[in-house]
């Protein structure tokens, strides 16, 4: 039991750390802040490529803290270029000059994490909502 009586907050912090730790291990990255940045910017990129309804359905399966990051700064009316190159470039722009980033394969690791952590049906719905060339980054569940 939480000493503050706020188990929901304790749980989401723990779950978020689990996601970051799992992704860091898959990536082989030491810098957890950069792991979180990769997760955050990849999710934001996906969010901007799918409908608001689909974004809401995906977010329902994210840890509460990650869900907040998913929606932070979202402008549903804003449009983005819908090509793989532009998707990858947006993510890379947010990572700065990270020494550990190895390119689109690292983005695919985020998608593998989602394959393992959210329902197969939701993964398929989101994947199918993405443009075909972006979908190539997301391995089938």
C-alpha cells in the first residue's frame, strides 16, 4: 500500500519504469532519458498519423503516465507529412545527437514493445491505420 494512499500513481510510475527498462534492454541503451524520449516521440508520431478515435483507443492501453506524454502538446487539427522518411525525421529531430541511436531499427524496437504490452487487436488496428510505408517499421505482432 502506498504511504500516501495514491496507489494509482505509484502503479503508473512503476509500470512506466518497467516499460523504459524493458525498452532500454532491447535497445542496449544506458541513457534512460533518451529511451523515454524515443518512446515519447515515437508514440507522438503514431498519434499524429491515426484518427483521434484510434488514438483514444490506443491510449487506453498505455500506462497513465505514458498516456499523458502521448497526449502532451497534441493538436488534432494539425497535419503532418505521412511518409516514412518524414516520420523517422521527426523522431530523430527530437533525439538530438544521441550517441546510442541507431536509426529506424530503434523505432521498430518501440513497436516491438507495444506488440508485447498492448492487445494484439489494438496493435493491428493502429498498424492498419498507418500509411503503408510507415507500417513497414512496425513488425507484425
